[in-house]
DNA sequence: CCCCTGACTAATA
DNA sequence: GTATTAGCCAGGG
C-alpha cells in the first residue's frame, strides 16, 4: 500500500461523527491540495475491512458522491444528519459548520 | 513501457 | 453565474 492511500485511510478513519471532510481538504492535509481526485479514488478502493466512514467524506458541494453513495444520496444525507451534520435547505451540507477541522492537524 | 481513466478542486474565460 | 482547463497519483489494458 502506498503512502498516499495509507494516509487517506488513516485520515478518513479519524473523522468524528457529526463532521464531514472534503476530498481536497484531506488532500491538503496530506500535502497535495491538488490530489483530491486520488483521495476519492483511494476511498473508492478502500477495503471494507478498515470500516472507513467514507460516507462522511464528501465533495465541495457538500454532497456525497452521486451514483457512488451507498443506498443513495438522500439516504446518506439522512444518515449524516442523524449523526449531527447540518444541511442546507437545498440539500447540501453546511460545510461552514460541519466541516471537520481538527486543530491537531496541519493545514 | 505508454496511454487512458477515475468518488475532485481551483482558477480562468 | 456557468463552462472549460490543468493538476494530482495509481491502477488497468
């Protein structure tokens, strides 16, 4: 497993409930603000044995991956909302309040 | 070994 | 405001 994937998985596993992280955000933490694509790709390839909260990792729009979200986008939203994530009326996550910002992380 | 594709983002027109 | 382009890394053909 390459370091990139390892970092992505490790970081993703640290996402607390009620918070969400953007691909670009994670990528920035890894030192590659432009590698958001690979972060998503890593998530896609993420083994389920790691139990990564990939449903808490969303794009900048604040939505889960359309077409790739488990069970459907709305189901995901409902689940996240249940965990404490704030949503806008338009259905997008309130990144301003629900974005994961760990102080112990760099960025 | 080379080329294409892929859960994205930010900048520019 | 939306549409287009470039950049990242890894895996598959």
